[in-house]
């Protein structure tokens, strides 16, 4: 079962497992455009808000957005 659904907001990190702190700390706001079938190599198709790109990504590259406390 996938963690994100269509139209969910998430934070995208291109290199989440990198040993270089600058690379694994860089997160960009993204919107889930499509949840891909389980049989595909990638899990989601996303729109990266900061750069205006559409990419297919693995779930390990996405992180939940912080929820509002008010």
C-alpha cells in the first residue's frame, strides 16, 4: 500500500541516502500527480513546485509535509 495519494503534498529529496549533508537535506515541495501501479519501477509521478518539473520517483524520495499546529 502506498503512503501518498493523488493530489497529496510531499517533500521531494533527490538523494535521501547521500552521505553529503547538503544533498540529503535539500527538500522541495511536490504534488502527487499519479500513483503508479505496483508493477512499475517508480511509485509516483510528481510535480516539483520550485523548479516546475514533472518526474517519476520512488517512495523513498518523498517525505510527508509538516502539519499545521493551529
